[in-house]
């Protein structure tokens, strides 16, 4: 899609300018070895990640709580525009198969994520959009700490990118 | 996706060779004025169709029963490869928003459709694949007459294309 217009009753947005360029942010988002290092705010960990970087391709990761409990999550990439835009959803499984509610995610939260990267000086204007099916899901996602969690994860991404 | 491998426990497939070329089949599938003439096996009608032909774009149509009852259906295009492949789902609403079960379709049947066209002599090898989330949905779709209904609709498409 050319333009996403967030609906404030249904969608959550994190927008920040970070001082690493789009190609590095892109690599952090799309390479499993990098994803495992930043994707989950500490003390949570991402202990496994799989990326089949094409529309319809598999996106699978396992988050681990500080107590050691695993939370697997499987979704499907929808748009892959290198260094610019990455769209994925857990409403569909790989190959665009409609997900069975409850099986798609550990916590039953279904959403589509749109990660947009724009060159901003030597850095990146980073926008993460989470698209939900109803206001209840959006509120749950907000209560689960979307802003704080995705923000902390982005800090971890930036710290990682600066070492790359 | 480069290749779709149907799962016989979850997916339905209609495959036929028709004697009209891929560009005409494509036009019938993607232009509302044509869709309204073939998309629903008679005596059902398609009384309205909207097509925003891009990934994430809106696909909306209204089927009408012989008794005059309207059945609206709204989905989202996933892949648009001109004259080759069209993928859409009603598991997502336009803009990739996860669909609320029950609201997406009149009959609550959620699936992803993959229409593949391959040049075959002067005609087209036409494959329609319906991807479901569980065996129950596949069986319901089969009982609703997938083979017969999609086959009759394809006959209508071919008859229309020959007049174009």
C-alpha cells in the first residue's frame, strides 16, 4: 500500500527519529541473528527467530520470559520493500493461511505491523504501526506496554546497529 | 510467494484449461464491470463490485440470492502480479486490518484465494486455490459447492471473455 492512515480508535503508533541509517535498521529487522539481540525488551529474550523475507513468507520467533517460559509467535510477511517498509501479520500463517485464533500467538493478540523507514539526515525516521481488529485489542496491546516495550526494543536495536 | 503447495486436508483446488488467454481472464477478475457479469453462478448475481488493485487494497463485492437477499463480502488483495497471479483474503480487511470473525463475510467462511494463470497454447491453465484455517472450514466450503460453484462461474467468465 502506498499510504497507511492510522485509525486512532484501532491502531497504535510509535514514531521516532534514530541516529542509524535505514539499511542498518532494515538488517536488524530482517536477519535472525540480529533480531535475537534486540527484538524483546530485556530481561525478556528472543531465543529463536526465522525469517523468509518475501510476501507470504514465514516470520517465526520465540520470546522467553525472565522465568524461562517460551512464547512462540508465527506470522506471515505481507510487504517487503527493502530499506523502506516491512509489513507482517499474525492474522495469517505462512503462505497466507488464515490463522486459527489462539494458535497464532501465545497471548491471542492478533495484529498487523507496518514498519516504515525514511532517511532523516544521517539517521532514520522510524514508524511502527500496529493495526488491530477492534478497540479492545488495541487497548490490550496498549496495556501490555506497546509504547514502552517497542520503544525499549528500538533502543536495543539502535545500540546494536551502532556496533555493526 | 513463488510456489503454493496445497494441503489436501485444508485446501480446495479447481484446475482447468480454458480457451481464452490470460490477459482476458485477468481483466474479467480485476475489473468491476466484468466481475458483475460472471462472478456468481446464476441465478445468483453479483450486484456490486469494488477493486483497488494493489497489495493491501480493498476487494468488496455484494452477491445477491435469487430471493433478492444481499450478501456483502469485504477482503484485501495480497499479491497482484498482472496476468499471472491474484491473491486475496477475507481474513484481512483493506489496509491489512485483521478481520473480525463474522463481520468479514456473510457466511463466516474465511479463506485466502490464489488465482494462478499460465499461458497454455492459445488459452490459459487456470488454477483457483482456496486456503482455509482448519479442515472444518474446508469441508464447509466443499459442501457449499466450491467445485461446482467456482466451475460454473469460470464457465460464465469464459463465455464473457469470448465476447470481449
